[in-house]
């Protein structure tokens, strides 16, 4: 069952607000929500790579871990992932392993790269630009504040380094 467009937009705005709040706390502009079939948030995550000294602590992976823990199940089939920035290859694969087949993004890989988070090289691991359309649906949801976490990050003048 697909969420309504109003719910999708509201959830994306919530995702972007989480990202912006994380930037205001000194974090990077990546956040993610895992949402169930009824539109309820079952998992949240923000990028904590530097904070945890864990290169896999991407927002999407932490949201998937949170959802799996809260549901008591690693199979998240039927759930939807909302991400403030387009997932890298690692996160696409984590979503696939979890059974998530729908991902909504606020900012795409090129918008993230303009803010110093250029992880476009990771898609080379797929052997093409995106995961197979038959395995994961990726759709951008336009919200007015989609790039505000990245814009705020840029105003801080912080080097993105490898924090994606």
C-alpha cells in the first residue's frame, strides 16, 4: 500500500527537519526515517560516522537498525525509507537486504556533492548508475526546504571529509 502524497510530503519534511536539527547540533546533513505501511515512523537515524568512529554509521543504516530493533525483526519488507540525501551504494544495499523496496529522497547525489559530500563514486560498485529498477524504486520528493541542511552546513564552513 502506497502512502498518500500528503503523507509522503509531510514525512519528507520531517526527515529534512531531523537533518537540519542534526546540523545545528554539529552533525552532518543526513537523516533517514523508516516508515511502516500506515505511515508511522518505526525507525530514525542521523549520520554518526564521526561521532561513533564507525564508517557504516550512515543515517539510513542507523534508521534501519532502529526500525529492526523496535519491530523485533530484520525483515522490513513493506516499509519505506525517507532520506534527506540520496543514499550511497552502501545504504542502497542495506535497504535491499532489509527488504525495503521504496526510497524517497529530498536531495539527490549531485546536490549533496555540491556541498562537499561527493559519494557518487560508490555507485560504480553497482556497475551502473542506480540499483536495478526492479529491485528498488527511488523517487525524489520536492519539498521547499530540501537543501536547507546542506546550505546550513556550507554556512558553517566545515569540511565534509569522509563523513558521508
